[in-house]
């Protein structure tokens, strides 16, 4: 049987040829992402997602103020196995991959015109994340606060 290097190379070429700043039309669960520059994608009913805008106080986080995009990007990329998958004017879409099993968590960050930061982070699969997404956002927010 012949190796399938051609297929892998074709997929890599397609992935790399996407324009910088291009938005994905769906999130990691396949749900459509209508407006990543202005609206956070909502969390599902599972306890594996947190947000600065979540209605449930147990799943809501307070974001730091006076954030700029270069500092935000640096704070995010300081996390191990983080990859910015799409970005635009004032927003970032990021994947974080777990070290042991390679699970993917997806985060969305928006810098609002009034200077506030909106953020959402959730697991792409599974039911519970055992607080991983909350702790990750807390570390990112601490870096932005100078901690």
C-alpha cells in the first residue's frame, strides 16, 4: 500500500493558504459563528465553559480593564500549546491543546470599544473540564493585570 503523503500535503497546503485573519465559520463543535468581532459565542449547557458574560455567576469571570491587543495576544500565547486560529480587528479565536491527551479547548476574546475585555473559553468535547478553562482564563487575566 502506498503512503498517503499527497493527501497530507494537500490538507496542509489548504490550511496554510487560508488568509491571515480569516474567520472560521463554525466553532470547534460545528456551531456557526456569526460575528466574532462583536458577540461571544454562548456556552453550551455543560460545565466545561466559562465566560465574562455568562448568566450563571458560577460560570462568569471578571475580566481586567485597560487591555490592548498586543498584551492580550502575548498573555494568551504564554499558555502552553496555544494557537491563534483566527483574528481580526480587536478579537482573537484561540485553541489550547491538553498535554496528555491532546483535547482541544477553544477561547474567544473581544476587546470592546469601551476598553473592556469579553472572553469565553470552553472544551470542544466532553462534559466537564474539571475547571481547566476557568483556571486558564484566570492565569491569562493575571498576566494582563501584571501578575
